[in-house]
């Protein structure tokens, strides 16, 4: 999943020019982020590609960041741990 996010946010220098994206209606950045992240978790590339087309890459990045912050805060409260401890645990990093 992380490799797909890296690929999405750091396109190669040989990448084709952007093409017009088909919009099926109004979507906000949080709806796009929630759909994109849940599709990545489900390994549903078609749905993640669709959600990525709903908003600009910058807006999607902001939405994903906001979703990550909210998820870490919720897990920290649930586990009675600090957000830093939870975030490091989710990424498999040693305790700071």
C-alpha cells in the first residue's frame, strides 16, 4: 500500500502528461481521501484510481493526511497511549 502511495505522489520523470479525468459528480476532499485509503486497504486499484480523479492530487494528499491524523488520535484514545506511540507502532518503528 505504501508503495502505491509513493508512486501516486511522486510520478516518474517519464510520466505521460495528465489526462482529463472523468468526474461523476461533486466530491469533497475527505470523501475522496476516505474512498482512496479504504480502496488501498482493500487492494482495489480501480476504486482508488477513481477516487484519485475526484480531486486534485494536492487536495487528496491533504485529505489523506487529515484522515491519518484523525485515525492516530482515535487509536491513541482507544489504547490510552500517546499519538506518537501509536503512529510509530503502526509504522513498525521502535519506541522513541
